[in-house]
C-alpha cells in the first residue's frame, strides 16, 4: 500500500507539473490562452490513453515491473527537457506526451493495492492508494516559486530527485499480490464494452469526478491568473488548496462509500458540485469566495473518485486491472476536455463562465443517470458480496 501510494503520488506530481507553471511557460513561449490550455491538457489525454497499455503490461509482467519501467521513462524525459530546454509550443507538447506516462500510473498503483484486500474494504484501500493524486499539491505549491527563482527549465531537473528516491523505495518494497491475474488483450477491452452498460456508466461517472478533479487542477492556475490577476505563485497556492482538499477527500470518500454505499455518495457529490460550480460561474464572493467554492468543489470531486472505485471491484472484481485502465482512461479524457475546453471558451468568448455552466449541466445529467440505474445495481449486486452499494 505504501509503495503504491508513493509511486502514484510522485507520478501525479510530474504529470501535473506543466499546470502550475503554465503562466510562466506561456509568457516565455508567447502562447495564447488556447495554446496554454492545450499545453496543460495534453499530459492528461496522453496519460488516459496510456493507462490501457500499462494495464495490459501490468497483467503480463506484473504491476511492480510495469511501474519501474514507466517511472524510468518519465525520469528520462525530464532529464532531456532539463538538459536541452523547451523552446517552442511543439516541444512543450512533446514533453506533455512524455509526462502522460506518469499519468498512466493509475493503471499500476490501484491494481497493485486492490488485489491485496477483500471486497468490503475496497473503498478504503482504493481510496488510500488513490490519494496519491495529492502529488498535484506538491507541484502546485512549489513549482511556480521554483520556476520564478530558478527558471522553469531547472524545475524539470529538480523533479527528478524525489522521483529517483521513490523509484528506489518502489523497487525494494513493492510486491505483487499472490493472486492469479489473467493476461488481457486489446480485444478483451472491447468485449467488456460491447453489450455491457455498466462499464460505460462507470466510465461516464468517472469522466466527471476524476475528469473534473484533473481538469480543474490543471486549469485553475490560469483561471485565477486571468480572472483575478493572481501572480503565478499565488495562483499556484490557491490551486494547491483546492487540490489538497480533493486529494485528502478521496480516501474519505471511499470510507463513506463503504459505510453508506457508493451510489448514495455519488448522488450527493454530483448535486453538490453542480451548486458549487454554479456559484463560481456567478462569481459569488469575489476572488476569495470563488477560491473557497473551488476548494469545496474539488473536495466533493475527490470524494466522488473514492466512491466510484468502491463500486468498481464489486461489479468487476475479476477484471479490476482491465476496468481500472478503461475507467481511468475515461477520467483522463474528461480532464483533457475540461482543461482544453475552458481555454477554448475563454479565447472565443472572453469569459470562463460558459464553460463552467456547461460543467454544471453535465454534473446534473450525471446525477439523473445515476439515479436511473442505482436501484438496478443494488438488486443485481447484493448477492455478490457484503459491501454496500
């Protein structure tokens, strides 16, 4: 569990590294709002797609070996960016593609932890391991200040130091659970999706909870800078507060879901998020009020992330690695669309408000969909285990 958490935590730190420094990088490379948004969204999308392939690889060579290989690739990419520099929009997009490997750590860390625990403790176990997304807090807190003092290029080199340390810990302490793991193929993913509505529901629901968390975490530094004139360091600190709330709440959300049921937890999450983001779109309370609203928004989304993965092992216990990849991919795609979409909306309309209102509508639609399937899930799954639904 500790190895999975640390690996996930540091991977998320570097996956998110471009987000907190987006204002400084955009100023240096002369990027407009839309290009800046795409820069921070590309790692999210790449991480989403690669989760499928890391999930396949983890089934074949084990989660531990897959994690070691992925971490080595990320460290190599950061070292190249540090030594050679990043001088154009194209180059920063290439770096974002490489950092997507870190985002794919989702398909390694969660199965590594999940396979050690019984169904009634899956929400707690997956929540603790998944709390590694708190690595985004480290990036938001320290990256803008380090970039201001040393230049953003040197931040890439500094990030390699904790990554190497965690790589050593992971190599020494991580252990694959002694349970049989079927080797999956790409067509197995297709088979799970064809004719299986539940897999699509889970992908949809996680695209909103994790997609909202990752998308807002990447977009908020630029949003706070554009909307309220926050300088990069202050924008990073405000975003760190939001991300910290979501990260801390993920394991709590898993515990709550274990006690009252994942569907009840998610219904409360979607309704709360819709109200909070609506308040932010209206600008309630000015800069301080909007920051507080986004803190609460990401807190709720973090709880939703934990709740989704309390439900997944109950429905797909034998295919947890495969479904983790698919659902994680959907979450990453959701994050990409939110982060890039907010930038496009801002560039075209001059305001972030239409994008925020669209997310409100999507959250309400998710609440409606979940309400329509929750009773069916409860009646079908109760015979499968002791966990609450």
